[in-house]
C-alpha cells in the first residue's frame, strides 16, 4: 500500500459499535493493547477489561460505560496497528462519528489518551443522567424528515447519508413520528436505536451546559493531522479554544457525518482505515464487521472518487490490513 500522509484518513466509530467481548482478542495477544486497557482502568477507577470482555453486571450498554469502552478499544486497535506496521502509515486526517471524534483527536495527537478517557467518562455520565429520550434512524432525506420530526417535537440528531437521517425525541413522540412516516412512506422502515437518550438534540442541553466545565479542564494541543468536526461538517480549527467549543456544541447539534466524509473526499483522501468497535449478529470479535464501512461505501457509490477502505477492528482484520501496508 502506498499513499502520502495527506491522503490517508483514520476513522473511528461511536456508540452502537460496542459488544460484549470487544477487545478481548487484542488484549490476549498484544502487550501494547494490555497497556492501553491498563491505563484506561487506572483513569476510570475500575477494571475496564473485565467490563468490556465479560460485562458481568450488564453495564456495557450504559452510556457512562459504553463511551470509555469504545474509545479504549479504538485506541488499542490503533496502537496494535502502529506496532504491526512500524507506524508506516501516517494519517493526514482523522474523523470519528459522535463519540468517535474523541478517538480521532487522540489519533491526531491533539488530545492525550488519559484526558480523552476522563472526558468521555464524564460526558457519558452527564448524557445518561441529564438527558432523556430515544433515537430512530429513518431512510429518508433531511429536508423530508425534518418538518415531520418537528411537528412531533422531535429533532434531527444526525445526517449520516443523503437518504439516512437520525432523529431524537421522547419515546411517545418518536412512536407518533414513526407511525406518521409509515403512513406517508410505506416502504421506508424506521429503525429505533439502542441509546439512553436523544443524543445530539435539545434533550442534551443540560448535559452540555455541565460538560462545558469538564472541557475547560482538558488540554488540547496543536497537531499537523487535521480532525473533522461533527458539528460543522468541516475540519476543526487547530485552536484549542475552538476545539472545545465545537465539542460542546456537538452534544446538542446533529452529527454532520456525510458532510465530514464529503470534506475528506474533497481533500483527495485515497485510503481510509477504520479502527475499533464492531457490529453484526456474531458474538466474537472475529465475527464482527466495521460500523462505518457501509456509510463510506454508500457515500462513494456513483462518484468518481477512488478510495481504498480497510478495517482494523479485531485481530484478524488488523493482521490483514497491516499486511497490506507492509507489502
């Protein structure tokens, strides 16, 4: 694999990509992964490896635990990848979906791993404690779904694709909206998401207000790797004050993911590597597939962009992608 750094994009998933056993294969095989989990556990004050691998108290899907678990797994995948490739593949850009934006900032060197763990621990706790509501993904464009959502006191929470919009609201309001959509568009099937609240909507304003003080305590550094902002859809200003403000607004504004991908493509990205998480019905890391791959491929469909996509989400995909880099 050959590509210049400015044409390489590292990607990181957000909530919804967690599963029991996530990271257990890396932890068993690689010392560098064990060090990442050990550092996270020290910051958190509990054994993150035990929670993520075994989830004995059924807590992994609680936001306050989900967010540190996904971030830690993502960075463990990244560190294993760097070790397997002698850090040959340098990114010029990094992006993450929602929570994944913090992993992207770590990968870029703009945020230390320990600081990131502290931030997402408190972010998750505030979102779970002070937020409310649920989320539904609609296979409908933004301009069509937004007026329907607002009629039912719901709000757009994410623009993943031109024809995929996520909406948040109270459970009863979402149910009314889903029924209205089913009547108006019988072939469009909404999917209720497994979240603790209506993230990235006005239901998160109180959590964001409290989170501002947490952000003020974190150190952000200048970095040559540009990181995409979910809030704007474009690249972060490297100024630490600007990064904090955009992470603040991200909590209660839609995730502009499709715009993020379009911004990266406009900069000539030729290689994308996704780190961390996993989705699918299989229970083991080996059986999981990447969370963001589908959105990436749908974004590329019908365009003239030529992009090579790789996954680095478990031991087998890491070995395969590292082999491509080392070839």
